[in-house]
C-alpha cells in the first residue's frame, strides 16, 4: 500500500463510506469498498491454515523501502467468519511499530481477477478485527491489511485464499422420534406411517431405501417436504419388515437414519401333540414347536383341558415355555382331552393342537381281605321297647294307640280287641314303620271300649302288649230306643250303657226296614219271643223294624 492511497481515502468514518460507496456500480472497486464497515472490536488472533492450492493474488503495489520509521507487516491475518452478506477478519500487531509509532491499520480488498486494491476504511483504525457487511452473494475477493504510522504504511499482510460470499449451508441433520429409535412393530394389515423431521439449508434432498434397495413405489408412498419426510404403507405385509434408511444430502454433506420395522401376525399351532403317560390323577403331555411363529418370538404356550362329559375347556397353564408338561389334580373316573395354543405379541394362535387319545383316570382296584372276621348275627325275637298305655277317648273323635317293637327279621304285627283279631275291619287302621306300631280307631263309640292287644311274631318268637281303652259315652235312654211294654208292666230300660249298631250299615234309605242291634253290657233283658226279641245272658238284641219316611226321625 502506498502513502498516496491512504491520503486519498475519505475522511468520513467506515459507516459513512459504506453508505456512499454502496450506490456505485458493483463492478467498480469503490462500490465494493462502500459495502464494507468495520466491526470496531479487538479479538484474539486466530491463525488460518494455508490452502494446498490458492489462486494467484493480484499484484500488490510495490512497498516503500524498509525504514525504521514505518512499522512491519501485521501478523496472523485470518478469516474469522463468513456469512451470506458479511465477512469478519482479524490479525495481530506487527513485531516492529517503527520509531514514529503506530497510528492504526488499513484493510484493503481486491476483486478476484482485478489488480486494484480498494481501502475498506478510509482512515487508519486502531483495531485488530474488522467486519464488512452488506456484501452481495457471489462476490469473490482478496483481503490485505497494513500498519500505518506518520511516516507512511508498512508492508501489508495478504490473505492467501480468496473470500467467496455465498449462501450459508446448514449441514443436514435428521431428528428421529423417540418411539422410532427402537424396533417399530405393526401387525399384518395395519398401516405404516413414518414421519421423520430433518434440518438443512438450503433444502436438502431426501431418499429412502429398504434393506439397501430402492422402495417399491406401488406399495410404498414417500412425500418429502421442507422439514420432514413421510413414508406410508397402506396395508403392511410381513415382507415389509426390515431396515428402512433415510438419507438427507446437501452440497456434499449427508445425514442418515435407520428405522427397523417388524410386521407380525398370530403364530401357528404346535406341529403335533401326544399323550405320554397317565398315572394316578396325573397326565404327561409333549408337543413340538409351531412351523410359523408369526415373524416374532413366542411368548409361550397355553395348555387347556376338557372333561369328556361336559366338553368345556379350562386353562391349566399360561405362557408356559417348555414343550413338555404334567397336568395334575385330575378327577378319578373322568376322561380328559388336552390342547395347546402358541402365543406371541399378537395373541394366541387361531387353532390349537389337540390330543387324539383320551386320558382316562382309572379308579384304584381295592380288594378287601378280611382276616378272622366273624359276621355278627343281629337276629332277635320280638320285644316291645315301649308298651301300650291305657287310654280314654271321647266318642266321635278318632284316637290312636302307640307302641314300639324291636325284632330281626321284621315281625308281623297283629292287633286284637278283647282277644279277637280286628285286622281287615275298616273301622281300624294299623300302621307299622321303623318299629313304631300305630292303631287308629276312627270316630270311636262306647262300644269300642275294651282291651286292645298288639302282638309281634317272627321266626324267633313272639311278644304282645295290651291296654284298656275307655270311650266315655251316653246311656241307652238317650239313644231314643224304647222296649216293648207288656199289659201289666211299665217300660224299663237298662241302666248300663247301651250300644247300638246297624246290622246292614247306615244310613238307610227312606222307607226301608232298619234292623238295629242294641247291646247292653252287664245286664240281661227278659222279654218274650212273641215281642220279637232274642235273649242271651248279658246281651240282648232288639230287632226293630219300622218304616222310615223322608224327613222322619231315622235316628229314633
């Protein structure tokens, strides 16, 4: 740089120079210099690594002869930052400041292919870092900086590589959602919808592969936007399982993300099953692995049993991993069938492997072998444990006589009244149950009074008990029956109770002849046979015949 160039720089500040020179055509060096402004801050120097091949720098103005009055060249000129509209450079002070001291630094640029150096700052600035702003995309230029003293500018430090103003490239980056960082599992027939966001500027190019191969466009749809890429499969198949890789490329940079997809379905049943053994209340089973596991690992097997009588299935084991098992606590006398299901993440298999044979739980053979056992003889002659008791009854109300007998074999029960067998008489009803003997007398009358006997007879003997039954009734005079009177004898009725019995049953029909027997207990009646009476010691029977009319007193 020459002293003449420094003196020709405008006296205004860098910001003013930028605003004035920006109006000039971009082909003019002054227009490029006007688009620059200083940063005004001093930063730590950062050395720049030299490029292997660099374009030829523009011819520099021949520096003034070295003298002790001008400073030496600045050190470590480096490019700090480049954006799509600005450039920041920095350097370090020179080793020698000269005898007259340092007044500042002047930054100059030269367009690539040109030879004229244009100052960025019109007057020297005491800073070691400058930022040039409002640069146009596509500009490419060289930079240099020189230290200035009152004696003039020292030799410059030139940036070896040209600065290229271009759009900033943001390296591509893929952000995989958390739920896709592990294997993504779907069932057969379900849709697959993957939305993967990414970053990059300008817009990067995205592509998908399946297990390293291109996607089948007839089954897989891909839509890529500015910030994400979507992969969609309407109905998943097991062949869609595998590794899907998304690649995002931008200006030689790329980012990749792999997503594992597993499409599964229900497994098949075990290949075969057989009944190994049956003992006691136990049954042993064995089966083989299924041919199809549903494209995933098995979670185990479910074992069920069914009774042949009911046919209902009950689960015995769930998620059981071995292929052999023993089923216990089976019911004696039943026959069982068994079946086994396979299970994975989709659930149980659609069908099961079922045993062809039935497991019959047999009853244990028990044979009794008595030694020296003598069978007891329970034969016993009849004996009454509860005798008959004397009883008093009221006429017209049924009464019962009770007693209990013990005998083996079962005895024959005979009931008697006054030593006369009364079985078959409809007036009496005899019952015998569990040794309890009952005689029911239906609507007794005073005539039913007497001694009743219960007799039990079997092959070993016999026994009997008796009791007296008294039926308290009214006298004969109250019965309305009068005896025949003689010519010189007044009518007389016996004082003892009179029993009246219909000879032919009752009630009689109207207008019929009614034979009536009157029995007087304890006293003889004396009448003539001409009067129509039969005489017997202690018992008299009157044969009374009369015509009965409808509405008459048939009870007289």
